[in-house]
């Protein structure tokens, strides 16, 4: 029943066997104990589960763990450089881009990817780039500010 | 980090949350933990003929399948209680697991426990429930008009019939009015939609007969109390409720649901920890919804546009059962707010609370106050049109004047303070009103062009819930004080135990600022503990914009007591009298001889050494306060929203949103602004996108994000915020509360703006949400 | 949130995928998974076997091919929406497809969803179908008995139903290179909740010497299959395609059995179709 899988997560290689139906998000959370990635919906629309697979953001609730076999996955736990926060993490902290923090890991992953493709986004581009991520707390204003802060910092 | 009151320091809770180290309930894993899946009714109203659990029990990995029978067998009282009573309120029983009848889609009938969650779900699918469907109702008014009776206790599906104000006086005002305006409106039912779904982990310790419950709660002590009293029946000292990180609540995590006790039952039966995490579908079907009113409202005015009377008739949907605070929401939190910011000499409101076959309705961000503000501000918009005075002038003429405070309204509240006109002036200035009006006039010349609309909303809220004696006299089954236990350690650092329970509001930062400011410490020298009934003696939790005003005040009071005592210790050490000791910036000095001084830590250490110590003082330095405020607080504000409506599609685009709020003194402006932003988005969402729809069988048609539109980042503008400051006169911090302001003010601002844009078509009113089709149709009439 | 059990097999070639399809009853192909997995999470789909075709070599990317009837672009079935949106070839030669792909969902969805899966699933609220029609695309299929091509206009048969056989695979899409003087545009009225198209209009307008030589307009979201606006296009071809002509021409757009849901009635969708047809045609003309 279990199928072998080998993935690199945050630079570390894991070999496991999984049930085929295991979603990537459950693999990360339950199997690897990486609970920073959250689940907020059932219809692939909230983005709380966003991680990067081979450098691209995906909703880890909409991918089988087996589809990530052989891939390199980055989660919120792997974004900082040791104790040094990434510019995006710093931006969220500086600009109060989070309240309850539940959407935040996904937001940070989405923003990180956005800036990797577009280092100087306009406000509209930031909003378009994060449209797959819902936040019920912040009203988004400070999330936009956080991404602007990170863009400026990385420039 | 020094964090004086008023400084926008970064939040201390963030480092964990931005690195993925925050621990929410579903992140916790206890040794031997099993997973539960709850079997829920797919019918809105049905009799249960039988439940067959055999196949589920035999499913792989399953440890147990439980139904109502097991609740009784385990000796649990098994009832979900209601925590607020009204005169002649009908309180039909609400069993945690239904055995005879289900009353809404999502009503729980059984629970399955398995090794892991996929298996639990597999087995839940195998539980066979034989239902006999019954006719169902969902509309709060129509349910009273010959619909199938839902509870034996409640004829015509009426839960309560309540009124406030003076009917005769109000009728007389209408008889003599120069102008009247009226509106029929609904306040749309909303799904709270905290992004974290509800979750519970119960861990029963058979040897001690005790249970530990980790759960998504805004008020762990209230949850424990309600469980002990009605559903679980354990004595309180055998129950520990812990709120780990909580991913938003907005009211939905105040209430006591069947689920927490169902999970306890599983753990009791199996002797192992059991976790249940709601799927989004489940949480949307069962988290108490918000609003859902049908209202007829009328305003009477004299020649000069001065309001003479307000008459309101409301049907409020309670859903299938009375949720925890549900009866208070459309009554004491609604009827009492109908005076708004205005001097209204006669008001009468009549509210009928009704049962329907829908998810229970309870407090959701704003709770009653958004509904009241919507009624009042829609009427003000219409009155501005009817009198020709326009939206600003009609409001100016009716504001309670600044010299009239304390102002007693006709609906039981006494506004302690306020100054409404400066906020309106500032909002007009920020929005650039004159230029907008000119642009609007230009566009109106060509009705095919996108039209500009400008909407006003002047809101007041009564928050910081509030004197216990008052809420008790109104039916609350709980007090509304807050506790703070402030403990100073020998080395001078401080731990605060607060009964307030943060779920995103930043208590660990704000509360530390209060202490640091008053004791001259760094924020890092103050630890804030909350959300655990074993650590904090008792507390009422976080909701109703009460944390700073009540919880913060409790802390301030405890700190005052500590300062008092430490001055006496310092006086002893400095050989002066306590009255002659000044304490500032962490230093004790003797009046008139500044060279004679002691540091904070010198004194705190002495409090514990007690070697050289006043005879009449106990050692130690800590203080507990149960702060019970003398009144509500009354934040207010003036909001202006500017929209562009495309008449060809009916689509609305937000161009500007200006919010000038007066929340009293501000402890951390960054956090306060964040609260306003979030509230605004929720209110804008209610106005433009969010709205539940039920079909004829009371099936929720908008249960998922495929149909229920939360506000999204690309549909919202940057907000323009400012503040006026009218401190609360009756609490030690002068703070009023900010959590709900945005959600209260914004729906009428947005709706008034859209209707202003539709003025060329003569549209008087449209119900929320203002989906594009509705707006388009209004331009076709 | 928890799919039902299934067996998982990975195909490494088209042939292997076809063979696996024929061997397993009740099997489903899995490409990007962005239509299939959401349904499996809700247990609305419960295949017994999932055949992962996501790693088949050679089915990904956009290539320009010279042919007798002019050049075409070959788009592999596994090309993701993000790759379509970013493809320089598409943006230059069939921009309506790149634009429609960019309008899909959000960045995360576009990173996973594929053109093959999108059209095979044939959700009427999808963005790609009308764009393929406006661009004059053909769909390449392969089955046990070989390959065949179907014009996009014949591929979409009904709600969630295509001409694709149970034993066949979509291998790619072929699109003619846009002619000189041809402008294309995709405009979308997005559902505020799901982000799918309430209406999505794909237009192509060819202009020569101030005259419109050809026009086409197709719409997603309105009916079970992409709405064909040939009647509208016919009224524009041969004119200067000025605003007044386009405004008048869209009156000819009729939607039979329009879709309806809580958010938008059939009547409203039919109305929006006209508005978006008009706007897309004008945008395409302006780019011609
Ligand atoms: C949150 C979210 C938002 C979305 N928003 C939009 C939107 O706005 N617009 C839009 O157009 N789409 C949207 N989509 C759908 C998205 O475009 C999907 O990616 C697409 O519809 C399916 O492609 P896939 O590769 O993911 O297919 P899969 O999910 O893997 O497969 C879908 C179906 O097609 C079959 N299939 C897949 N590939 C082939 C093939 N090569 N040959 C034969 N059969 C095949 C499968 O068996 C399955 O039945 C959204 C999806 C999600 C999750
Ligand atoms: S959990 Fe909501 S998108 Fe993945
Ligand atoms: S911070 Fe709470 S959902 Fe975004």
C-alpha cells in the first residue's frame, strides 16, 4: 500500500513510504512534523498551505505527496537563513503584516516567489501576485506594505 | 525594547509566527493521539429513524464509533447551553449528538475515531443514518408564517419577542413629522471564516478523573465553565482548557459548540488523546454565523431636518438552536445602539428572534452594532436626500453636541463622552470631498460612464463589555469583568497573567507596554501569559473590543497596586514616609532630596528578601485585580467610502476608503491601525461580496470558497486612516476599544456610496451583498 | 479534505499511459491535478487508479513549427498555465492564449495546472477554451489506434464533456501564428469567490487598410460550451470595425440555455457576454 518517496525539504533529504492519497500538506505536517504550513480550506482557494516545489509556489493541499517525489520543497521553516530572517519575513514583522499569523506562512511563500520573479512590483502587481492567498485579519493593507518593504530591502 | 504607551513597537508574538514555529491546535501531537471525524446531517430538518454504525466500526483503523446513546451511558449531561437569557426566552434543548431529530445541515449525529484522519473520514462515510426529511425554513420572517415547527417549545418558531424604547412617544413623533423616510432591508447572514478552522484535542486522565482540552477558543475559562455546567458535567477543577495559538476568531471561537464535548466523550471512552479538526466545509456549516436580520425602519424629521423619531421592526434569525450569546446580539447589542451618534428624542424597536433550520447565529465581529449602524446610517443617507440637506449636513444637524455628554439615549445607554463633528470634518478633508462632488457631477452628465458614489457612515459602538451588574440585569449568565494577576519577580522582571485571550490582537505586546510604561521597564522584561485555565485563575476572554479597555485596565489597576506597595517598601528603605516617595522611570526618589533614591530592582528584591522591611507589610510583590468597568466605552468615527460603479456590468470598484476613528487613547498605534484595516475589509466584504444563500430545503448554497466570496487582496484599496482622541473618562487607561470599529462602520459607508452612484437611476435601496448583477438590474429598471 | 483510497501509477511515456488506461477500469489521468484533486478531496471523484502523466517527457513547452499552410505553435499538453502566460512565442503569435492563461486562478494554480488538463476537464468557467477557439487552435489526441486532430470548435461537446475518448490522451494543442494585422484580446469578469470566469471573452480582429478582414469572438462561462459569436463577427468583417459597428454587432449574440448559479443568473450572463464581447473586440481591434 505504501509507495516509496524521496524528497528534499528545506535542504534535507527524506525517504519515506506514503499512502498514495496523502496530500503533500499532510505529508509535511504529519509525516515530517513541519507544521508551519497550514490548512485553511478545502477548495484550494485560501493559500495558507503554500510552499515552493522546485522553486515555484504551489498549494500543498492540491498536490499528492507522490507528485513531489524527487523534488525539492521549501516551506516556511526553510525561508530564513539560520537565525537571519529573510527580507520578506522581516517586512511582515516590521509592517505588521500579520495578526493571527495563520495565513502568514503561505503569504510569505507567495510574496517570496513574487519578488523572485518581479523584484520591484507595483502595488497592483503585489496584489495580483498574492491573490491566491486569503487573510481574514489584516485587510491586506499591511501585507502590501510588508512586500514593499521587502522589495526595497532587497534592492 | 522600550515600549512606552503610544509607541508603535513591533509585535513580540511575530518571530514565531513568521518562521512557522507558531503552534496552533492542529499542530499539536500528543503521544497515542487518535483522530475523530464527526458525522453530520446532510438534511436541514429530519427525523432520525435509525443509525447503523456496524460498517464504520469494522473499517480499518477505527477505535470507536459513538452516538447519543454513548453520551448518556457515559453519564455526561450532553447539552449545549445558552449563556444569555431574555424574559420568556424559549430555550429548546440542544443535545451534543442528535438522536431523534436534526435541525440544520451539519447537526452532529455520530463520531468516529481512528488512528489517522483519512481513516476516520473513510469510516464516517460508512455510518448509515436513516433520515425522514421534514419541511425546512431558513428565512427569519417567513419561518413565523406557517412554516414547519422546529421545536415543541417554540410555537410559530419564535424564540423571543423583545422591545425597547417608548412606542407611544415614537408614534406621536411620526404623526407630527415634516419628513419621514423608511426602508425595508436585510442584514445579510455571514460566515465568520477565521482562516484557521475550529479544532479540539481532548486528553482524559482516568486516574485523576480529569481532562485537558486544547482548543481554538477566544475564552478558555468561559468554555470550561459552560462545558462543566451543561455539556461535560465535570467539576471545574478537573478540567483544563488551553488555547494554543488561535488563528483568528471574529466571534466564532467564543461560543461553546457540541464538538468540544463530543471530542471529550471520545477521549473518555477510549482513554487516549483524541484530535478533531474541522474541515472547511464543516466549519462553515457549523461555526455560528453572523447578522441575518430582516428589518423595517422609519425615521421622522422636522422641517429643519432634525430627527424626531426612529421606529424599527426586526426579525432576527437565531438559526436552529440558541448559541452561547445569541439572544443578546439582536437585542441588547442592537436595540441599544439605534441612537447612533444622534440626538433622537423618541425611539422604539421591536425585535422578534426566530428559529430556522439554519446554522445558529451568534456574535460575529461587531455583533448587533453593525446591524444597528446599518439601519441608522441607511436612514441618514435617505434623510439627507429627502430633506435636500445632503449626507454631511443632515448628520451635523443631528449629532449629539459635545457639551451634552454624558448623554442619555432613549434606548438605555449613557454615552460617557464623544465629539463627533471634528471626525467628520477630518474625513471630508482627507477624502477631498469637494473635488469628488465635482467629478461626480461631471460623470452624471453621461449615464453610460462609470459613476462615482460617495458614502458616509458615522458610527458609534458600545464596547468593552462591561459592568457585570448591568449585563447581569440584562440576562447575561456570566460576569463581564476581567482579571489581571501581575507578579513581580525578585529581580524586577514581571509576569502578567491575564484573563484576556489573544487570537491575533497582539496582547503580548500591548499588555507588556502597559506594564513597561508604568514601571519604567523594557518590554522584554515583561512576560504576558494568557489562554490557559491552569495558569490564569479566571478570565472572560477576548471579544467585544474589550481586551484593552477591560483586560488592559485590570492590568493597569494591578500595576497601580504594585506601585503603591513598592513605594511603601522604598519609603522604609529610604527612611522617608510613603507619601514623600516619587516613582518615575523605574526610580524611587524622596520628594525634595533627589540624591536619595532607589532603583526598581532594589525594591523588588527587598520585597522578597524582607530583611529590612516594614513591619505592617507582607513580603512579596504581586497584585490581582478583577476589574469591573463602570460603563461601556463608546468609540466612534466617521468613515467615507468612494466607489466607481460601472452601470454596464454593475461592478463596483473601491476608489478610496477614509476612516477617522476615535478609540480614545492608543497604546500601540500600529496594532490599532491593523485592527481597523481588518475590520474594514470584513465590513466591505459584507457590503460587496459576502452573503450566504439557502435553497428551499435550507441547504447552504454558499458553503465553500467557490461561492462564498471573502474579500481578496486584489479587490481592496489602501485605506486612509486618521484618529481623533477623546479619552474614555472612566477607565485608568482612557482607552475605548478598536477591534470591531471597522466592521461596524464600513457596510453602510460602502452601500451608501453605491447607492449614491446609482442616484441618477433613482435607486433608493439595495440589499447586501451588492453583487454586480443586483446593481446592474437596478440600472435597468 | 481527505481523498478516498486509490492506486497510484506513474506513466513515463504516452504509450505507457495509454496502456495503463486500457488496463485499469475507473482510472483517471493526473496532469497538474488542479481540477482532479479538488474533486477528490471532496470525494466527488473517487477513481480507483490514478495514472500520473505529469512526468512524460516531451509534452511540455511551446515550439514553433513551419508548415505548408504557414507556421504554427505546438503546445505540449503538460505545459503549465504559467508557462503559457510567460511564453514569448505565444505572447507574440497567439497572445489571446497567453492572456487567458495569465487570467487563470492565481500564481500557485498557474504553476501546476496544464493546458491539457484544462481542456480535457472542460469546465465551462475555464479560461482557455474560448481563447483556443479565437486563436483557431486544433487539439491533438492519441489513442490505442493512433493519433488524430480535432479543431477546438469540435472538441468541446457539452458541460465537462469533450470529444476525447475514454482511452485517449490529449497530447497537445496546435495554434496558427497570428497573421499580420491581427489583434487578439482576452477579457474576463472574474467570480469574486472562485476566481473562475463568470464570463471570459476571447476576440481576434484582423485589419487591413482600415478595414476588418476577419473577426472572431468566443466566450467562456456563458453556456455549457464556449459561446460562438460568429454572428457578431460576421457583422464586423468588411467594416471599419469602429465602435458604433461593434456596439451594434454584439446585439446579434444570443446565448441559448445560459448557465446560472447563486452569483449570476442566465440573463445576466447573457448580458455580460455582450458587454465583454464588445470590449474584447475593441481591444483586439486596437491591437491589430
Ligand atoms: C483554486 C483553483 C482556481 C482555478 N481557477 C481557474 C480559472 O480561473 N480559470 C481556469 O481556466 N481554470 C482554473 N482552475 C483550473 C485549472 O486551470 C486546472 O489546472 C485545469 O482545469 C486542469 O488542469 P490540470 O493539469 O490541473 O488537470 P488535472 O486536474 O490533472 O486533470 C483534469 C482532468 O483532465 C484529465 N486530463 C488531464 N490531462 C489530460 C490529458 N493530457 N489527456 C487527457 N485527459 C487529461 C484528467 O484525467 C482529469 O479528468 C483553477 C483550479 C484551482 C484549483
Ligand atoms: S488549504 Fe486552502 S488552498 Fe490549500
Ligand atoms: S493574519 Fe490572520 S488570517 Fe492573516
